[in-house]
């Protein structure tokens, strides 16, 4: 608007604006966070059938979010796709602590305690458990923050956002929830008391269904405790079966975010006229005009457009930059449209045409091609031969597109070979000959001329009409020290050859890069297949092949995240060891982690989502989330046993008693993440794999943890009893 006011006669259109995509992505994530929060509140209402109780629990969400924004401000964390995505992922977990606390308060109040007594007793019973469960979720982010690489830089803000929100929710659960419960909590004891409320029949049926699930689970739990070996075998078989799905899952560095932009690069034969380049560009314009999703198209012939920094500024190059309509106004993705355009332009003769999907490259998350293979060695001609062989291998691999070499067609140049013997016969050295030719062709500054204080160079150079052809170049005359005029062709040979446009080196070693795009397959699968094929290629001594680009970034990121996962699991174990003051009970709880990973693997396979950095972050998050249900269960079993109850009786009582809060916390977390997992809207692709991993992992873990944890608890308890008996026996024998 400022430019339009300054120059009213100009018509200005914005052809490239990444800010528009970012604004839409942030708005989309904010909407998903709101929807997720509402779904979480709805689950609470359905389970409790009480507006008052639901309100008490729901207060955790706005208070925690407001506190998070305050902490983000002081920590210098901006509102962006990653930080807001973290808040959207964690919104369902904000009520988990409040659910556990209020459910326990509600149970005590329904058993006859006063509101204040129920609030105090109920909070005290589960206080340590929810503290441990919150800390286990938070500590998994510490390794991510302190690892190196792009994954840490990108997800550091997400880790801080989730940490802030969960710590705030813990404070709310231990303070606001008991306070509000002591004032407003009401126990509705019978259907007669709630029949006047809307939807009472639905709530009553739901309550009956949950009670039925309680009874069913109690019966299954009794059978499981009688058949511990069979239960362990079934769960082990499920985990082993999930491992068979790993080869089915592909891998990639980051999911491409559909920004609705692509470009076409035109490269004509070297030296082509701009009119010929423009003719090809016009033909491409006509093809693109038939795309219904097209919004803006900007054509630049001669490389003077927004992509000129890539294509150069020559008459034989051109660029077409396009912007598509918003996602809500089109059915096809940018990748699908780009694939169609590639097929439409592949038969255009007379030019090299490259169609680039800018969704991945301009997201700033990947700084290399999906396929990038460096061929290194000393000789450029040998490198050219090897790289062409590698190019054929890549072309023959399914899913590869636009495979090309970094060595481009050389520009015609005159190469002069000086005959030293003939030159010395006339008293000329090679440097003298080179200096004369350079002066004739390129010119040389002889002196300067001042005009109004400004120095102007005066260059000595052959007239243009005397240096256009090869024959004119051969006729350049050199004055020898002997006073003889010698034509250049008398002492030198001149050939016209294709010279290299550029020579690339890494660690003082020449290299040629084979690059390509991928469509219809994950980049990881394609690169793994290429690695297997290239293993059988016979390389000459002194030459090597290295995979770079996205594959190199992915390998580095996965290595760092694997270490982060190991450290995260160790930290989770240590937090639980401190909470339980035991090394055995945390080990029991940790058995829920591999069970969860079975679900995550299945989830990625079912949704056809490759393992990416966001998915790996989800795997790390899961290590801290899935143990929460087991913590609450084991903690209550220990509490009952401390009260004098038998082990089996304590398990059979604790399981059904904690089933309802476990189901509530699981469903609120899962439903809050579903909008993200669907991957609908701008920027949603980046967070979808993370949500998928957590949803499927948490679902599987919840279903199987309720069975496998009691079994493992009994197993380790038996081992502990045998160890204590053995230790007691040894002490007795020692005294004797």
C-alpha cells in the first residue's frame, strides 16, 4: 500500500508471500487446539454427567494456557507453527492431572466424606502420583533440548511450550481443583436426582456402559492373574508382530508442508536468443493456464525474476513462478499438480525444463534434494563418466523424478595452446602471449580520466568487429622483442571446446552431484534402495560415493534422536525410582513403553506415514506419557497393600477403581490430538506424524497396560519376595 501511494500509476501484485501461508498455518493450529480442548471437555462431561464437576476440571485448560503464554513471553518463545503445535498437542493432557485429583475427591465424597475432607484426602492420595506422571512427561524433552542439529533447534520451542503448560496444569490440579471442589462439588447419587437434566437418558446409558466395562475388566483381570504366563506370551507376540511392520514403514526427514507454490525453470541451449526462450515460456504459460487450481503466475525470461539467484541472468534461461489457490479451495495437493505438470512438459523439445515443488524447499526444514549423491575423485572426465552411470541407476529406481547432474552443458570457449618452442624462437614467453590476448579480448585499463572528481577508467581493447570470429582471434598480432609482428596462429593452436561452467570441490577433492526428486515413495526408501544398488558398482581407486542432501540430514537427525530416546527412557525411570523409592516398581511400569511402541508402529503403517523427525519426537514423547496410567495404577496398588490388603485383592480392587480416570485421561489426550492427526489445513502436515504416533501408541498402551502391568507387578513382586527370603536365610545362617 505504501508503494501504491507513492506510485499511483503502478499496478502491483504480490507474486510470492510466504507470510500468508504462515498466518494461515498458525490460525489452523489455533483452531485445532480449540477443537481439541472442547473435545476433551466433552469427554469429561460425558463421563461425569455433571456440569459443575466438568467446570472444575475444565478450568485447568484456560488457566494453564494463559500461564503458558506468560512463561513463553518471559522465555522469549514466539507464537509460531512449532510452539503453537506443541500447545495443540498438549491441550488434552492439561486436564489429566485435574481428572485424577477430582475423580479421587469425587469418590471420597460419594463415600461419605465432607467436601473439605474429600478434597484434602483425595488430593493427598494422588499428589505424588500426578507429580511423578507430570515429571515423566516433562523430562523426556530435556534430551531433545540439549541434542545438536536441526531437530533440536526446531522442536526446542515445542518442548518448552509443552513443559510450561504441563507444569501449570499440575499447579492447577493441586491447588485450584481441591479449592473449587471443597466449595462446589456435588455428588449426584441416583438416576432420580438427574432425570430432570437434559440428555439424562444418554448419560445414564453411558454410565451403565462404563459400569459394565468396569465389571468386564474386573472379570478379565481375575483371569489374567490366574494365567500370567499366557498373558505375557500374548503381549510378547503382539510386540513381535508389530516389529514385522517396520520394513513397511518408510522414512523421510520432514513431511513437506503444502504451501501451494511451485516453479518451472527453463534452460535453453547455451547462447540461445531470448526470443527462443520466450517462445518456450509462452508454451508453458498455455499449459499452466489450464490448471483450475492456479491463482497467480509470474513469468520471467532472461532470469530477472524472483528465482534469478538460482537460474542466473542469461537470455537462455527463464523462470515461471506460480501460486495456487488456498487448500480449502482445491482438492489436489501441490505435489499432485506438480506431477501432472511434469508429465505435460516432458515432451516439449528444444529446452531442459525442471518443475520444482517449493513446499519442501521453502519450508526451511530441508536444505537438500530428496536424492543427492556425491561422486568424488581427482579427474573431472572420470567423474563425469561415473556420475552418468549413477544417474542411470537413479533413473531406473521407482519413484525418482527430475534426475540431473551438477555438471551442466559447458559454454563454448576458445582454448589456446601455446607452442613454447615457437614462441621462444621469437623471444616471447607464455605469460607475454597470454597478456596480449587478454588485452585484445577483455581489455586492460591503461589510465584513468577525472571528470568532476570522478575517475573514469580508460580501457585498451581490440575493436569488437576485429574479435568476433575464430579467424580474427588467430590473426591477433604480437610484437616480439626482436621487432617482428607475429600472428597468434604462428605460435599457438586454437580450438573451440565446451568448457565447464563450474568445478566443485570438498576438502580439496573434486566432486559431481547426482540429484533428484521423489514422488509416490518416501525419500528414505528410495535412498536405501539406491545404496543397495550402488554397493555393487565397481569404483576406481581414488574415487568414492557419498549420500548427501536429505538422506544425510535424516541419518544425522535420527542418530541424535535415538540417543535422546535412550536418555529420555533413563530419565523417566529415574523419576519413578525417586517417586516410588524403589528400583523394581519403575521397572514394572516401564513395560508399558514397548507395548505403546507396538501401537505406534502399527499406526504409522495403517496411515501410510513414514518415520520422520516429527514422528520420532512423538516416540520420545510417548515414553513419558504412557507410563502415567501405570504410575497411577501401581501407586494405588501399593497404597492398598500398605493398608493391609492382600496383593491379588489390591490389584483386583485398584484396577477397576482406577479404570475410569485412566479412560478419561486417555480419551481426552487422544481426542484432543485427532484434529492434528488428520493433517488438514496449512502447516498441519508437520505435526500430523507426531499426533499419529502418540494416539496409536497411547491407545494400545492403555488397553494392554491394564493387563500386562498387573502381571509384571506380580512377577517382580515374587522375585523380590524370593530375594528377601534368601537374604533373610543367609543372615540367619550367618548368625548361627
